[in-house]
């Protein structure tokens, strides 16, 4: 059934920047309204006004133009999440170029791949110059304005045909997919979100998402077109729930965005209940469970919780559900209704014709938020971006194409949309979209591997799902799971590296020759769970200095803090359990952590 976009109206959000056709023009319009308002806040108490923010952005844009950046160019940005990032991104846009995020934590091979095929004209960085392909120029920016030439940008609005950014997601061929998103799509999203969730100059919004993940567009620019402030935690603290709770509570944060897995960890910290100024939470990137809704209502009863859905190919977010009390006790949480001017259509995946209400179908999105396609991949673009034959009354500037999400959904009796799952091999890991074929491609690129298969496996109803892989060694090779994981960490982001890699003589097949997934051995064989529980209790007791906790008590509730996570990780690793700090956050109680450790059998890993 189609959910057509509503007709245009003169809402407050639209009247605030009626002529702004680009992201930077929207921010400049807000700057003219409140030049002395605080735009950026850091933990050391320093702040930057809107006027100072745009002044620095114009200076940096002038410097980029002086370095040869021309309209339509793609500029790489390799910076940490600090206040310096925001004027840099605005500067790229002011130079009529598109920014391409290069996360500093990425392996050098991934940075090299994206830099090459995206044809970056320049890479802006804040630390030491990164290792890049020959011929790619670099320029360093920092908080010191003396390092920026005094030439400034003319600051034109540009036009809606311009590209704002190219955001990369995992690709099934081993090559990341560069999603090309235009200013028209982003400004349509910002207007729609400002209509649905208005902010003002009393709001302070937490910036904690990697800017290589499109949720960062919402975290940074939604507040900046509304007169609100951005609050930056420590650059390395975005995965530390205790640190985030301290920042939210101590700096008066009123709105924050979390992936559900990370939201659960945040709510489990003792400081979460002290976040009294927090009044709005946005959940995005993963399926929101009723238990998380219940935890929000129990821990932060003053907070409004919103479940938001949207692929990168449709400018961040397209559907929104305002969570209700009954969501905490139901079986599923809807993804809601489409934002302003977005069309959400449930169709038969074979015929692409709309299905009756209550029938399962593929979600197809239409409207001005649709991206331009995939950079340098016309065949894939043609498959996923199809003619928009669904919108009954397309709005002015609406994209002539619709996007096939690949997500299976259904319309509920309430008229809202419920997310069911996916039929392809694309999965979500901590909010990041991962193509399992991308992992298999990386494994097969290793000389010691002749065949590989990857899947997302559930450990238990209580724990999060985990990536696993099964491999067949090349003749004469004797790889181990642990060595293979270390090799993958050199070419893939950590979120894409399987937690367990099982080495087999051959992958099991059906009589048809296809993989028999049912005969794949468990990647997480259960070890002696009682021994793992004893180990966790011993480590916690040593680190905490007491044993006054139960197996259901979270580490933070027992008196732990983020500074003890690394010592805990080292102790468990020495005991034969190769875990990451994120694993400790995902399994915050002794019983959950011991269950996870029992599945990570050292014997299986190598």
C-alpha cells in the first residue's frame, strides 16, 4: 500500500529558511537569526558561536579553493569527532564540493581503496598526514585560525544539483558502495525532521556517531539549522556508555541519538538516571526491541523515545514512530510513518506492484530524499533506483526515481509500518550496514583461503547477534581463526571482522551443490560455562576491590567504570578469551559475559 507524501504547507520549519537550497545555506540562515548563540560546546568549557563557526568555515573554504578545489569536486575528510570537524565539513560544502568521510580508525587499505575510486582531489586531515595513493594532495586544519590563509569564500548558495556528500556502505563485491547524496535530499530531510522533531536554542544535542555513518548528518546539521548547540564527548569516548552518560548529565544534553545496542549499554550505567535534562532520544540503525522501550521508560521517564528508520540511500531517515507505553509490552516496535514529502510503498518484490494492507512486501521509498545512486556503479544503481510510478502527487523537486530498500515490511492496522527483516545478505552490526559478501571477499583475498562463507549468528536470546565465518584453507595452508581475524583487521573496519572463524576441510553442500547452512558447525561451541562464570567473578572482584555483586548486576552498577574496561580485557585475553572492549559493553553482567566467553572457545579460534 502506498503512503504518499502530504501536500506542502507553510510549517514553521519551512518558513524559517524558505530560500535555502543547500545545507550550508540553511546553517547560514540560522546564523543570521542567532549569530551570538552557541553552536559548538566542548568538554573543556570552550564554546563557538554560530557567527564564529561560519567565519571559520568561510576561511577554510577559501583555503580549499586556493588549493585547487573546484565546484563538483570530492574532498576526503579524515578527522576525529571534535568541534573542528563541523567547520571543515561546512567549508567543503561552501566550496561547492562534496565531502567524503575517511574514518581515522579505518585500515589503510580501505582508505586507499576509497580515495582511489572516489577520485578525491584533496584530503583534509587534523593529525599526521595519512598514507594515501600517489598524487592525492593533503592539507591540515586545526583549531588554530593562524594556520588558515585569510582568503575567504564567497559563500554562494550553489544550486540543488550539487552533491553534499558521498557516504560509503559495505558492498557485496568487496568494494565499498559510495552513496551519492545531493543537497536537495539533505535539505528535504532537515526540513522534514525539523517539522517532526523541532529544536530551538535551548537544546543541546550529543554528537557521538562516526561521521562515516550517515546518522552523523542528523546529529550535526539538524541542531545547526534550528539554533541548538552541539555537545562533543571525548573523541575516543563514543563507545563508552559511562562517559556518554557523564557528558549528557554534566553538560545539559537534551537530545541524543543511539543505536539500540548502545542505548541499552547507556541505560545500564548508574549515571543514566541523573540525565534529567535529557528529553528526547532517537533510536536508529537497528531493530528497537520492546525491552529497550521499557528500559527507557523505567530509567528516564521524562524522555520521549522515537524509533527512526532510513537507509543511507534516502538521506538518513524516512520513517518515524513516537514510542508509546504499549510498545514496552508488545512483541515489536513499529518503524512508523513516512516523514514529510516521503512516499513509503509496500510492493511485491517480483512484480513491484503494491500489495494489500497487512501483506508482507518490500519497502520502496520515493520523494526528494532519494540519493543520486552509487558512485561509479551504474548497473547496481539501475537495479536499486527504479522509476517512481508510485507517488500520486509528487512534490516540487521530488526525485524521479524510487529506491528499493530490500527490507520486508507490512502495514499494521494502525496504518504504521512494521519492519520484518531482509531477504538478502545485508545485515546490521551495531547499527552499521554490512554485506556478508564483503567479508567473504576479504577472506578469499587471503592466499591461505580457498573458500569462505559468513553469517550473522545469534548467541542467545539475551545476547546480541555476532558475525561468524567458515573457511576452507588453500592446499598446504594451515590458517587459524585468530590469525585470520588479525589479517582481516588490516583490511576491514573492526565492526566487519567476524567474532569467530572456523576452519573446515570443505564447506557442506546439498545435492544441488548449494551450501547446506544447516550442516555448518556451530561457530560458538559451548565451553564450560561455570568455569567462565568463575573467571568473570574473579576478574571483577580483583578490579572492583569487592565481591558485593550478583551475577545479574552490571559491571557499572557494581562500581566499575570505563577505565577498568581495558584491564578487564587484558585479564580475559590472558586467560584465553580474545575479546574487545565493545564485547564487554555488549555483555554488561557476569552471567551474560560468561555465556559469551563460553561460546568463544579458544580451541575453535585456532
